[in-house]
C-alpha cells in the first residue's frame, strides 16, 4: 500500500467519491476506504435478476442546477424517469403530490375553481386555530380534514414514531396544492435515474483511485491516519469524537425485500401506505425506476424504525437538543485543520444527492 497519499477518504459514498474524483483530477493521490463491502454508500444499487435494486431506500436524482446535471451525465447516462408516487388509503389510490387528480378522487371536483372552493370549505372548519400547537393542528389549518386524515396523518405518525399531536407544527409550514393534473413529485428542471444504477456512477467517479472496502476507520485509526497528509471524514461526527458529548439522534428504517415471480406487482415505482395500522410507509417496485421488462419483479417494504447502535442512521433529527449537541462537535472539528468533515453523517444534515455533489465539489476546490 502506498504510504504517501494526499488524502485518506473515509467513506466511499457520494461525498467521498466526488471529492476523491475532483482532487485526483488535479494530481492529488487518494485512498478511499469504506466499512461496508461495497462502494456508493446509501445510493448503492445491486443488480438482482436484471433489476437495479436501491438497497438503502429509493433514490431519484433531481436538480435544477444544470452544472450538476451535466456533471452526473458525464459519467453515466440518465433515463427520463419522473417520480409520480401514489398513496394507498384503505385500498383507494390517490395521486401525489396533491393535485387535481387527488382532488378529483377525493371529492369528484373537476375544475381548479371547484377544487379551491372545496379546500377552502375544508380549511374553514379549523379557522378557530390561530396558533397551531402541533403538526395535527397545523395540517388541519393548511389542508382540512379529508387530506389530513386520509393522506398525511398515518404516514407522518409512522415516519416519526409518535402521534401527530406530539410532532412540532413547523415540520409542515407549507403544503403545496397544485391546481393542475401534474403528478410529477419534484419541481426541478432535471430528473432521472442512472441507466445501469447508481453504483455505476460511483464506480466511474472512482476509476484510477485506490479503494478498500470492508475497512472500518475506527478499527485501525492510527495506522490509517499515518498513510495520508489530510483526512476527509464522511462518517458520523459524534462517533469521530467518541461520543464525548453524547449521541446525535436519528430515525432509522428497515427494509423487507421480496423477489416475486410475476412481471408487475403495483404498476408504479412508489406507492405510499397512508393508513396508520399498516406498519410500513411505502412499497418500492424497483424495476419501474428503469421501465424494466424482466419476467420477475423485486419489491421492498419500507418500515420506519427507532435508531439504535446496530441500525443505519438514516434521517438526522434536527431539533434543538440535537442541534446544540452538533454545535459542540462542530467546535471540536474546527480544531482539526487537517480533517475535512463532509456529507450527511459528518455534517448531520439531510442532503439530497445533488446537494452532496455540490458540497463535495466546492469543498474540493479548497484543496487543489
Ligand atoms: P453516505 O452515502 O452515507 O456515505 C457515507 C459512507 O461512509 C458510507 O458508505 C459508510 O459506510 C461510510 N462510513 C461511515 N463510517 C465509516 C467508518 N468508520 N469507516 C469507514 N467507512 C465509514 N437524495 C436524492 O437526491 N433523491 C432521493 O430520492 C433520495 N432518497 C433518499 C432516501 C432515503 C431513505 C435516504 C436516507 C436518503 C435519500 N437521499 C435522496 C439522500 C442521499 O442518500 C444522500 O444525499 C447521499 O447518500 C449522501 O451521501 P454521503 O456520501 O454524504 O453519505
């Protein structure tokens, strides 16, 4: 192993891989390690029966930044997938995000004027709530009873693992309603899925770079540090400092996967289950991300979960308590000028893929 690297990059996810690619282009030498047995971090896709399976949750690439769109397309071609999820409530299907198709299904209204009138009527029943104290009150004020109780309440309570009356109101400050028949979930200019999967994108980023998987930084920290002049750390910031001030909290997920001997299970990539009594939040049918025609299909039920030591940390909980704790770790991090903390775990921040790419490119510019 070369002992003269410019950068030891802990984590072969999107942040680590984009950073490694960018500095390598400028002649720096990198060693990328990951504790998992594969590269690509949470955007890892595995080919099963010809289907690209999103192993850590469904990922749809979307951005309005043309530079970032051109950047990812310079490594892999993207298809023209458009995310149009459905919601299943007690066996009835509703289009998301909330649009004329949803309103038609809910109330039979056929024009934007009819829909607006109905929404206003639903909201007016809660006009006595002037300062919503929790998510439930906020949702009643913004959307009224039907939309809240059929499409928001159960899903949100499952996601957060507590009643909507105990979730802060600020979580849904706005609820965009579309007064047209557009089921495209995202408002971004560009959207799609890499043809051949996200793993291919990351493998392309890492061409010509030394990569070691199944290597946990904390198992061999001193020897690994000795290999490079600088470190890019994309793991958990609290773990880096040995949880000195306490543990940052996350929401986790677990997945139940099934390969089915039928060509088509639900006719759509994403179907949300908005009833509280159904324990999972959604079913993903992976082949529909790439318009697959395989004879079999692969589905994943996604269950929200409490986070514990052995579970994946998926979503940071950005409440006051965790933000205060994060600030303490960030103060410590500032004292380590040879270490760059980047990505969703090291920054304790929910980032979409295009945000992480932008962050990694911009950070890399400080080191070339
Ligand atoms: P990661 O991908 O987590 O990479 C960090 C890597 O560091 C991991 O591979 C980990 O194994 C490694 N690591 C950690 N600690 C150590 C250690 N001690 N030693 C060695 N290696 C270590 N974004 C979108 O744009 N569209 C979507 O549709 C979308 N869907 C999502 C769905 C879910 C369920 C989730 C949770 C996120 C979603 N995202 C989506 C966000 C997307 O996953 C992130 O933007 C992206 O994965 C962040 O990359 P990263 O490199 O920061 O983190």
